[in-house]
C-alpha cells in the first residue's frame, strides 16, 4: 500500500495530477474490468448448471463441479476423447514451437550479425509483409498449397515422387506448416532482440581459440539467445494452443483442436457453462505448462515481449 | 563477416529458402486470383481473368463486415493506445519491487488464449447486464461494444510493449529541467514527454489497428450474431472457397507493399536529411530525382502504376477463353460418357450392375468437402447467403460418405 502511495506521488509530482489520475484510472480499469473480473466471471459460470434464463439466480442455481467432471469422465468412464484432444493440442503446439525455433534461429542470427544495410532492411520488410496479411488468408493460402490439386501435390506428381495425391490436410501437415508460418515473425524478432546484444568479438575470440562453428553457437550464441528463445517460444506456444482459425480451416475432418471443442460447446451447443469450464481448463493447463517450462529453463516472465 | 558462422554461402542460401517459405504461399495465392477456375488453383490454368475482384466487392456480408471492422479498429486504437501509454508510464515510475509484478500482469493478456478472452468478456458483461436488469438490446449484449472491450484487453498490451520500449530511452532529466525552469508538471508532460513519444504512439496506433482488424479468436465470440470482416472471411473460407479470397489477398498485399515502399522512401529521406549529406547526394543535386525520391511522389507513382495495371487487366475479356474451356470440358465429358456407355454395353450381358458413383472414391478424399471442416452448426448465420459457387468442381458430390463423422 505504501509502495502504491509512493508511486502515486511520484507520478503526480513528475507529470501532474491530471496525468496521475488518467494513469490510475486507465490501468485499474484495464487490469480489473477487462482482465481479472472477466476471468473470475468465467470461472464462476464454469461452476454452474446450464439453466434456462428465468431460473438463473433461483434456487436451482447452485455451484457444481459437473462441467469439470464431464471433461474428465464424460458420461461414464474416462473422457478419453476430450482429454486426448487437449493432450494432442499441447503436443502439436510444442512441435510447432520447436519447429519455429529451428527455422527462426538461423534467420535471427543472420539478421543480427551477417546482414547489413539494405539487405537487413529488406529482410525486415520481407518478414513483416506476410504478417500483415490476415490470419484467415494465410490459412487459405496453405489450403491452396496443400490441397489435393494444390501446388505441392502437382509438383510431386509431376516429378514422379508420388503417384496419387497425398492428403496433406488429413495428415495435418498443412496445419503444422500454416501455424509455424503464422508465428515466424514473433519468434524471429524475439530471438533477434536477444542475439543482437551479443558482442561479435566474443564469437571471433571463440573462433580464434579453435572452437568449431556449432560449438560457438552452442557455448557462446545460444546462452545469449536463451531469453529471446524463451520469450518467443512462450508466445508461439500460447498462440498455437489458443489458435482457432487455422485449425478450423486447415484441420483435417476428423481432427479437432481443443479450442474447437470450446467453440462447439459455446456456439453450437449453447452451453456457456461447459464452454467456460473448458476455456478455464485450457487457460490453466497452458499457463501451468508455460510456467513449468520457465522454471525448467530458468527464465523469468519479465523476459517476454522484450 | 563472421567466418563460417552464418556468413557467406550458407547464410545466403538459408535466407533464400526461408523467404521462399514466407512468400511462396502468398505468390501462389496471388496467381490463383487471376485464374478463372472456380476453385483456387494454379494448374490447370484456365483463363486470365479479373472477375474475382468483382465477386469480392459484390459480397455484401464481407463489405458490411469491413465497415464494422474499420469502426471497431478506430475505437480500439482510441482506447488501447492511451491504456498502453498509462501502463508504460506506470511501469516507468513504479519501484523495482512492484515493477516485475505489474509487468507480468500487463503482459498476461497476450498470453491468454484469445478464445478465453472472448468467452470471459461476454460472460462477464452478461453477468453485469443481468445484475443491473438490462434487456438484450442494451450495451451489455451489443457485439460492437463487447468486441471493443475484449480486443482492448489484450491489444493494449501490444501498445504497452511498443511504448515501453520507447519510454525506456527517455531521459527523465529533461522533465526535471522543464520543472526547474518553472513548467507545471502537466506542461512538462505535454511539451516534453508526449512529443518524445510521438513516433512510438504512431506505430502503436498502427499495430493496434492491425491487431484489431485481423483478430479472429476473440472477435468470433464477442461479436455475437454480427460480423466483422475477419469473421465473415472465416465463415466464407469454411463454407467453401473461391478465388475471390485470393483477390482480397492481392489487394492487401498490394497495399502492404506500397505502404512498405513509401515508408522506406520516407526513412531514407529522413536519414539523408539528418546526416546532413543531402547536398552531396546525387539524388538531391538533380531537382527531378529529388522530387521523385520524395515519399509523396513515390506513393503517387506506385498508385499510378498499380492503377494502370489494374485498368489494363480489367479490360481483358475472359469470356471467349472461358467459352472455349467450357466447350473443351463438355467435349471431354461427352467422350467419357460415350466411353462409359460403350463399356456398359459390353459388360451388360455379363454384369448388369451399373457403376455407382458412391463406389467412386473421390480424388479429394473429402478434404474439400465444405462440411468436413465446419463444425456441425454455424453460429447463427444472419440471413447467410448460400455459397454462391461450388467450392470445387467436384464439391464432394462424388462422395456422399465424406460427410465426416462428427463426434
């Protein structure tokens, strides 16, 4: 409390009372009304029965764990379907994240330490342009690319690599490629910001002392890049696990993303309570996973977004 | 160049491959926008046409969604940027102990899945609406209002990140000097800090607008029964695709590229002017090239070229070519039917069974069947126009079994 009062007087002294009021009101409204209270409301609703509107607030409106137990046990035995989809979503998100790290690390390094002047600026523009194009259109592009009569199948068949069209969409290849594509920019800039701080003399010194190139990367560059990789990986993982458009457009017909189940409970089944419970599960599981990984790799949340 | 560490040939070829990966899908999509085939594809190439742009503009749902999206985008910028600024200022002045905590709180909305934000927003406001006894036509059940709040919750974090980066380079002694010279704190804020933040405020506004415009995950919940541009686009893609979406991509890419080039021209000009070498530069020696490298002139030039290309492309009449293709297809179909008839006649005595289409495995494996991608029921389509054209010439019609089993 004392710290808050101190903050208030610092801001008021430096920027004036009006600005201090503005900062206080805006941050409070943002944090409380837009972030915290909605999450609490969602959690509250997830603990209730799906009642018709007149009965809400009536005697039947009591707390229940029904929606969570449905996720675990379904209507009888273990709910392998929904749990399986959640696990599959998490695994897929990890795969996409790793894919992005592998793809983006060299580019970030090249951008920070090899490219200069015009080349570097062109690379930055080249990275940003695909990011400006709508999410939906990006997914659409991958559908054109990977469709049965798409370009990849066309080239493969023309070269005689395979004879009948491969169903990349059913095999989720299109989905993984599309998701990895969507978040490359985030990963590149996160790693770039970290790698850029590396003094090039350190690399030179390591080389002079006879380290091989992979050893230089492993022992000199990677430790510097680690916070950037962690920050990028966190964002890519959370965005991939929470993606809805790409799985809807690129997902195979029998293949669901966990967000799609939430969407179905919410919009198709009209069961806000169960949808909220599933959304809470997604949020808690994803955040827990991210914090676990941060603990394992010893990075702090302050590194994100830097 | 760092020896053997991403310098030289390896770096070059890797960068080439990487940008091929980035731009390949976009280039393919651009090409499909000009193919007259009803399904977006490059091969077989049918006719060059610009008709898909017309189809795009005539899509009323998309166009009305566009206006909604623009309005929401402007409103989000107007709220999210000040919120982001407030967050960044609070972070700058807070003590080191609380700083990490506040940073974590303000950064979390980026990490929360958009789906969760959307759901929590509508649940919370319907809760509030019920609390004050509001009816369904009030602001608490208004898609525009809810989308605005849901988007601001996390987009303000983007603004905060951009502004925070700039604010960290601010020299607080400037403000103190102004205060010492007798300015009121408010004056110092308006005259010193805000002008310093101006470029970052501009880019924050730009980023927040883009983020709002292309957001889907949160908006698809909070817009309720309405439509923004992106949600209309998504339901169109899920119901069935046609190259008018590629045409949209062409427009967006063109706008983006023109914007990027103009901004590049602007940056270079600024650098040149700031470095003081403008007088020596050969571009500035010549008045014509001096005028031509001005960002405004670059913009006019690019717009002119684009306009000319669009105009000349729109004059290409694809009807003749399309009629030829149609005729070709009909001939092929007739020939196939003739062959089939012959075969049936040959087989008829031995095997009376006619080949039934359902035994015919679709070459598309149902992957293009519009139903196989969409969830069973669409979210309250408000007078949804039926998809005017079949997504694929085969449309899954060959494959009645391909209505994928939904769990």
